[in-house]
C-alpha cells in the first residue's frame, strides 16, 4: 500500500476548547490544543478519542472509515435535546484552515507569498508521526499484502511492546479470529495472537467484542494487560463489557491494592 493513498484527519473545537487527540489509542499531540491535524494515516477504519482538559466536557469517541487519499474534518459540536446536552464529533465539508484573503495573482512573487502562508498555517496544525515500515502480523494466513506498522514505540514506560499493528494488519487478525466459532478455542487463539503480535488497547477491546461470554472477555482483558502496547489507555477495554461488575473485577485484578493479590504476575 503506497503512501500516496494515505489520508488526513483534522479535528477542531469551534469553541476553542483545548483537547488531546488519540487515534487508534495513540496520543497525537503532546500539549492540549483546540485543533489538531494527523497526516499519513492509512485508509481503513480508525478510532478517534477526544480527551478534554479537566472540567471542560466529557470524553468523545468516534469510529471513522478513511478513504484512500482523503481528508476528513470533524468539529466538536454541542447538541441539546429534552433538557440534556452533549458534545459529539461531527464531520464537516470544509477543511480547517486559517482565514487567508486570496488576491488575484499577478506574478510569481504573489504565488510565493501564498505558498509561504500555507506553510505557516500547516505548521499550526501539524504533529509528528513516526515513519512507518513494513511488517506482517504473526499467527495469520500468509497473504501477498504489505502491512504498515509504526517504526517503533516511543521511549516511554507507558508502552509495553514495539510495532503495534495498524488497521490493515489488524483486519487480517480479526478475519482469523472470526473464523473460530467455539468460545474456548477463540480465547486460546486470541491469547496466542496477543503473545505473537503487539495489540493496542482499542484492538484488544475489538477482539473482546467477538467473544460471547462476559467471563471470557474478562479473562482475555486481564491476560493482555501486561503485554499490550499502551496500558495507559486500557480504559478503552472497559467498553467491551456488559456489566459494571466485570469492570470492577478487571480493575481489582489489574490494580490490586497492598495486601491484595493481583491477577497480573
């Protein structure tokens, strides 16, 4: 898959509320901003999460599908109905740019001025994306397909393993798991793939959604915590549970207090 087909996602707050953007569980801006652009995203499904500064508003999550060579722009909008209000990511047609008056171009010097203005505007939105390299997910059928992964995890204790699978590689993993009907065999296969690959918290959540029983989801969530790419984002995993009691059991297992035995060894 060539980089020419990669696209962009832009998110901004019309109210200029500062936020941190996560794409597929990965933090995209170091400091909270009211507008963020993410470049060089491969086409396919992606999971967006907008985390606002404390006290501004609740966290927003949205699943999107990025077409090849496309640019998607989302605005954080306030909705109200029957006495309640909430924020959502809403796709807008226009690409976010600072307002620039475009004069009638007379000569090449005018063109250079406009090009310089575009560079300044893009620098306001741009963030750093690790250079990709080619890798292939383990534990799946061999296919003649190039798989994009991140070059390496940031040197941070919040990251457990390197080379997390990006969506196109994860689709192959999901295809293999969906072919397994029996619950215990699905769990065993999912654990094996978790050992062989580097799953993000969101990917673990999506695998859990394939599992029929709550107890199976809980066992898999506990198993993966110590080997997932970004345990700092493990709150995503809680979305796969049907019962609050399962979330409480997960937290008790992962974050055991002194005097209690944790399920994580």
